[in-house]
């Protein structure tokens, strides 16, 4: 039995692309996934399965495509892989920060695009950025640095932004420890 994390992108934001977590949780359970739990209302699921990963992805795709009239990009992670990466984050990650976000790479994002982004990003005062294999880990130390930060002022304008699923520090910690 393998433990997985399922992250949906762009749902339940500002009243758009509404997905009921309880209904989707039931759908995932009916698709033969075990111990399905959800965390908050933004598309975070934990579950276990013995199925091959391609079959899991196929079943999730089928549910999302047949039951929703809008596209829902998603990412499936082995929980152990995420826990390993999370345990190796730089020391600064565990400090207190005004903002702490994880930008998980969707399957559509290629390494070349990540490299291009990393080469052009211009961090401002108080920003720190770490590139992992599964995500970018981004912090902004103080509120007064947020408005001037690259994260706030430029990230949404970048091509990469549409190919990541963002979670805040609290959610990213929950996914790594539960």
C-alpha cells in the first residue's frame, strides 16, 4: 500500500470552479482509493492505494473530466517522496516568515521551463527561494517586503505560474506530517 498526496489546481478560489470536497472524497473512495481524507477546501487529498500509478491517474482524470464542466489540473505525489524533499529543505525554511509558499510542479511543467524561470527570477529584499525536485519553496520574511517582492509583483505574470499548484506553509507542513 502506497500513500499519496493529490493536489488540485485552481478550485474554490473566489467562488469559481467550485468543487465540493466531501463529494470528491466519496468519489475517490468509490474509485477504490483507501483512507481518503481532505484538508481544507482547496483541493488537498491524502489517500492510499495498491493500484499502479498510471491507473490511479487514469481514475482521477476520469472523475474530474466526467463530473466537472471545467478543467482541473492535478498533481499526484507519493507521500514518501514529498516527505523526503520536505525534510531536506534549507534551514531558513523553518524560520518565521510573513509568507511561506510551496509551488508544486504540475506534470505539464518541464525541467527546461523551470530552469528558464530560475535564471530570470529577480528576488527582492527578504525573499528566499529553494528549488526542489517536486516544488519551489518561497519565503518572504516581513510584511513590508511583500509588496515589492518578485513573488507578489511578477510571479502571476510568468508562464510557470499556470503550471504550478501553490500551497501555503501551513498546508505544506500538514501534507508532509499527516
